[in-house]
């Protein structure tokens, strides 16, 4: 279980970095990093519009991997701890509250305002 969690965390980090790089490489409206890598030229490896399609598909694939790893990590956390979140323990430890300035009658247990 720990090995799968480690694999998912490494894949999550790699996919996040991949998304960052691919988004920066895509051709935008103005001068961006995509122009520096030649994505605007028609004589590139992917053709005139091929790099835009390739970068868009690669970004979508990296996003699918990213969100899949997030869901896997959250599933592994719930499976190992049995708790859905930080509020599970907070609900169990709730203490009864008495309004400020009020006292509690020891005999009847009712709150007496001052």
C-alpha cells in the first residue's frame, strides 16, 4: 500500500511539472515561450497546426494523470485511516457550550442567566 502511495505521489509531481511546461510552451495571443521554441513556425516538426494539437492533447493527458493520481491518493488515505477528513474527529469531541455570563444549576442541569 505504501509503495502505491509513493508511486502516486511521484506521478502527481511529474504530471504537475509537465502541465506547467506544456502550458508555457503553447502558443498564445502575444509573444510567449511557445514562440521561443518554434511552435509558431510552419516548418516545425509537427507542421503548421500540428504542434498546437500535440501540445493540447499532451496537456489534456497530463491533466487526466494529475487528477487520477489525486483521486488515488485520497482513496488510499481513506482506506488506510478510515476517516474522510479532518472534521471526523472534531464532531466526536464537541463540548457543550454555556453562554457567557451564565451559570449551570448543579441540581437541575439548566442554564441560569445572570
